[in-house]
C-alpha cells in the first residue's frame, strides 16, 4: 500500500498541465498480472503466480455504464497446476466531478472459481465498485478503484491505482498496483478506447 501512495503522490506532483477533456468511459483494458500472495497463501508464492485481466466500461446511454471484468491467475505447486478465475458483469452510473475527472459507481454479479489438480470450487455473489478517473493531461490519466466482492463463503475488497500514458487518443500503456486480503499485484496494462 505504501508503494501505491508513493506512485500516486509522484504522478500528482509531477503533472501541472491539465487536460482539455475528461476520460473516456468506452474502453477495454488488458493487463499482465504478477501476484504475491499474503501469508495464509504463502505456498502459492513459490509458483510465481501470474495471469491476466481483461476489463472495460461501455457507455450504454449518456451516463449509464456497463462494466465487465475477467481475471485469471495461474500457479504451479510441486508440478500441480492451479488457477483462480473471477468474472464480474454489472451496470453503473458516472458523475462528472470536473472537466478532467469523473466518478463512477457500479454493481452487479460476480463469480469466482478456484481450481487445483482435478477439482474446482466455484461461488457466485455480487460486487460493488467505486472508480474515479483523472485525465491530468492529454497524455496522462490516473484511475483509482475500490471493488468489494461478496461471495457466500468469502468477501474481499480490492484497492487499486493505475497510471496510463496515451500514445494516441485511443491507445495507452500503463502500470497498476492492487492490494486485497489475499493478493498484492503489479499490472502492466494496455487500454483501448473506442
């Protein structure tokens, strides 16, 4: 979490020119994810868990959003492969905070499946998220998200921050950090606006 705060502070202080228009909410983001488990899942750390995340927002009507997310993390313990899969889909609403910042709330259905060896255990529940996105300049955007997922046997809250650099108005590359009760992740991401 300290790393997350340092990166946010540096990017905020280093940026003095503000963008002319706010962030786009019609985008898809693809991330490579490198994870480190907390102590109760420490055995997974020996497997160098990694995976990917595909998520995005789509503006259905003026301020009404559709949100979807797919996350997959792979690990290998003593030659036995396992994976954690998570999917969410929901609806949300965005609010314009200023000309260069928006705030969104979304909720919907979530599912998680943990597989190890030949067995899988899946659960269904719901999620609720809050996301604020700042277009600090025409080239730099910051995103901060809190995502609460409730499942019958488990609940977790993820806090994440991303910084992205726009090479064109429709494409950016960035770096993200996320922390939950179970994992801390570093993400290398590519965003595609449409």
